[in-house]
């Protein structure tokens, strides 16, 4: 019954439905990139700075590489980094927030001070430092973004745990001898999933933008295609080759906007008072 209510509430939000379709389509095209275009995104496929044609629908860059191939493979990287780094952030944020909110006291203070320390320093600077120290690989970039994205989720989980730790079902679990870990992960956490899901969905778009920002300033894996790196390469040719910046920029913006609208749709669907 709850699933049906969620689906109906989500379906009532048209922008969220359209956004979900866009993200699914982007994912399918990215996964089937080799079938969509025969070109290698890292190798020349035609004349340099060629206008969009039937052979190259999005044109070519200054090295003759197919822009459509770069976008498809770059979208795959963006979605992979966004999903994986968010998963890392969710794990860290849930554990830190749950332990802090349930334990309170000194442990809560220590964990929240660490959380605030990560929040006050701009993520882009910490990400640059992390990548510069440990290498410009896709794995390092993903890990860096995940390790820097957990504080907001930790604070939300902590607040929810503080409000639920004295709930009747928690007191009942304590009275029958349930241990701390069982209460945290079997009693309280399942009732905290709604804000976790909403925050996580909104974090995906932020992670994609952060990865694109790192790639734009040249701190991405040189062996991987990235939408941010495509935009970096297009910078010197903005006035003479508009397609180099327009197509990757539109795709990146559309994906991030769609992911954020999906998060809004999930938020409305889980909160019937806000759904229309």
C-alpha cells in the first residue's frame, strides 16, 4: 500500500517524472555508447573542428575526436562517480549520524565537531588537495567526493535519531534486552530512511558537478573521458566552435537538473502533505 502511495504521489509530480525519464535515457545511452557511436572518444575520428554532420552529429574537437562519443562516455563516468560517491557518503553519514544521535554525550560532541570541520572548509579545495596527494585516477576522485559529501547527511540522521531515541518502540526494545546496535539498525534506522533517501538523491547531482569541476581544472583521470574535461578543452574555441561547449554543457546541466528534480519528487512523494 505504501509503495502504491509513493508511486502515485511521485507520478503526480510531472517534472520529476520527466526528469526520471531523462536520467534513465542518459544511463541507457551511456551504457550502450559503443552501439550508438563507433568512434573512440580518445582518438581522432575525422577532421579537426568539423561542424555537426550526419557522420558526427555533435561535430569534432580540435583533435578530430567525435564529440558525441565524448559525451556518451563522459555521461557514463559522471553517473558512475555520482552514484558511487553518494553511496560512500551515505554509509559514512548514516553511521556517524546514528552513533552521534543515539549515544549523545561526549561521543556526540566529538563526532559533530568533526562533521562541522568538514563542513566549514569548501569541498572543492579539499577535493583538489586529496586528488593532488593521491593521484588523478577515477577511483581517487570518486573516493574523495564520497569522503567529503557525508556531513549534511550525518546531521540529518543525527537529528532524526535524537527525536526517535525515546520513542515507544525503542523503549520497548530496550525493555526486552535489545542491544545498542540492534536498536540503532533494526529499530530506529528503518524509520529514518525517508530523509536519507531524499538527501542521497540530491547529493548525486552535487557529486556530478564536483567531479566536472575537478575535470575542468585538469584534475581528472587523463585515461577517462569526462564532461568537465570536454568543457575544459572547448574553452579556447568558444568563439569559433560553439558545439564543443554547448553540447557537453547542456547534457551536464540537464543531468544535474534532472537528478535534483528527482530528489524533489521523492521528497514530495514521501511527504503527502507537500504533494499535489
